[in-house]
C-alpha cells in the first residue's frame, strides 16, 4: 500500500510538471522544467509534439513547432556548448554540430543570384543585330543558280545527271532562304548560298568535299556548345581557366575556342565566320584557316587564364571563341588591309567590322563573372596570332618604332 501510494504521488507530480512546461511561455524556463522532468524520470525523452497552448502569448499561437532532432543529449547538457568558430557565442549544439542558426539558414529562402537588368536584354539585342544583318543581306535566287553551277562544275562526276537537271525547291523567309537540290539542303544567309546538310548517304560523297573553313568551324563550335550543355561538369575538360592549366589540362586551351558559352554566343560566332572566313580562306587555304582559328583561340585562352590569377578567379571556366574570332579578323586585316568585308550587297571596312565584333562579344557572351581584364587579355591574346604571319610587326612594336605607324594603320582601317 505504501509503495502504491508513493508511485501514485510520483505520477501526479510528473503530470503537474508536464503541465507547467506547457503553461510557461518563456522558452528558457520551459527548457529548465523539462530538464527537471527528464532527470526525475531518469533521462527519458519527452520530445513529443506539443499541442497549441491557448494561454500562450500571441507569438506562440502559430501552431506547434517541430521538435529538434534527437541528438542523444539532454537539453541541460546541450545548453552552453560553444561551436568552433563561434567567437564566444553560446549555441545549442549536439554531436553533429546542429544549432538553431543552421536550422534558420535552411528555412530562410536563398537569395537569387544578382543579375543586372542588362543581362536580360543583351542577348536579345545581339539576336536583333544578327537578324538585321540576315534580313539586309538575304541572297537572291540567282545566287543559288551560281552556287549550284559552281558545285556541279567541281563535283559533277559524283552527282547523278537526274539530280543535276532536277528543279530546285526554294522557300523564302525574311531572314533567309532554304532550297533542296542535288540531295542537299541549301541555306541562303548573309549573302551566300551554302550546302548545310545531305539528304542521303550518296550525297555525302559530294557534300563533304564542298565544306569550307567557315562551315567546318561553325559545325565544330556547335558540337562544342552541345557537349557543354548536355554533359554535367564539362567545364573541367572544355573551358579554359587558370586552375585547369595548373592541373595539367592543357587541352582546354584549344577546346575553349570550340566551346561557346551559349546559343547566342554560337550564333554570333557562326555569323562572323560565314562572313570573314571565305576571304581569308582564299589567302591561306582551308586547313591553315582552321589552324589559325585554333591557334588564336589557344592564345586567347592562355592570356585570359593568366589574367584570372591575380583576381582569385582561377576556377571560372571561360570560352575563348571570341578571342579566336578576333584572331581571324586581325589576320584578315593584316593580309587584306584595303579590302572591305562583303556582307551581301554591303561593304564594311575591316576596322568597323572588328568594332562590331567587340560590341557583339559584350552582348552575346554570358560567361560567369565576366571581367574587363579577362576579356581584354583574351582579345589581345587572340590578335597575337598576327605575329605568326607578320613577325616584322612584332619586332617594330617591341623596339617602339612601329607604334605610330600602327596607330595610323588602325585609323585607316576604321
């Protein structure tokens, strides 16, 4: 009887203490009472969901709060622990380092990345410039007949006579035209008709030899863009950065030229290649033009990677496609300084075309954390390819005798 009455009294006191833990509004006093209950019951856990308290202040009437994770320590043992790096701030933490600040950080919505309003309209403006150039330089149907005659004259032995004599199917649009002939898809854009794809396996025999440097580079950069978009973590082996070079991934200096940073960036590169590369190909040949593009891209990637080191941005992968284009434009200006760039029926001075490329680079390249120093270094690195074909220019610049002549030359180009 005595033991039964003692057990009933202990149970009654536990019920009173539990009700007190619900009625006390302050969290510190509530934790103290709950620790007392745990000690009376031998350290057992009472972290069950707490029902709403009608007597609590207004800020506690939002509903029951979820209990903290069970970490194996009582509340009295968790209070007063100081986490490493807390600089004297007392926090409640368990063996896994849990504390209220971490919980608050998880519930607080993350701030979106800070993007300027300019990043929204820049690609659209670049697309507008490309579309305007395509609309103004859309080739006529007579240009298709000239392109077909030249193709048949060169590869006529590989094309059946039935296909050569067939009628071309042409569809026009405000930005360009599409035609079907000789089992090839022809696209008329930026003042030229180009065979872009075969319709049969037999057409490969006369389509592959007809590809010029501009089309080969456009297809290669398109493949690099698709790889960069579809393969996770592709920047580690495609984009150039100081960290990749330091880790021995030297091939990224070349692959960065063929890996545009976005779709608009690729359209920018493809449009300029179709305009600049044909005239440069007549001077150098197909494979030397491609080699010049790759060399200029590697030089631009190396210069941009070195420029990353002083600014603690060694892991930011960048594409050097624009630097490679800069090298081709500078090389054309060196080989054909007085010959303007032909875009449809319009002639553009090579210096103005270079300025157009710089403006489109700022609009089309969405590389992460763009900096003026990296862009400037990349452009200079790409233009350095001119020294491969004109070593005398570099000797004059190094001695200081050619800077005035270079300034007059640049004014004449513009």
